[in-house]
C-alpha cells in the first residue's frame, strides 16, 4: 500500500439561523495556519480562473474582495495592520 503524501483540507459549512453560516476547517496535522490559508487562496484562484473570460474573472474577483471586506471590522483597520507589518 502506498503512502498518501497529499494534503487534505476539509471545509464543513453549517447553515445557522438568520442566514448565517458556521465554517469548520480541518487540515492535515502539521500544516500551519499560513499554509492552510495559502492552499485555500490557491483553490479560490482556480475557481476565479474557471470563469469563461477575463471580464467574468474580474467580476468574480471583485465579488470575493467585496465579501472579504464585509468579514472584517473595517478596511481601515486592515490597512493599519498591513502598514504595521510592512514597517517591521
């Protein structure tokens, strides 16, 4: 039997009350949070590139960015965090 050397990330989405969703993400032992994030970002990129043409890809990317912005308290706060990180 050959050893499985692949990476496995599982995402379980549970619909909660009020159109909210609970996300459970699990990954192989030993993967860092940064590695999981990079893998998920790569998978997201593939779904955007799967759109039939550049205008559709641009719209999909814009929708993803809009969604991510709603998940954070404010984009200003994110800019502060990014600026501090760049200045380290």
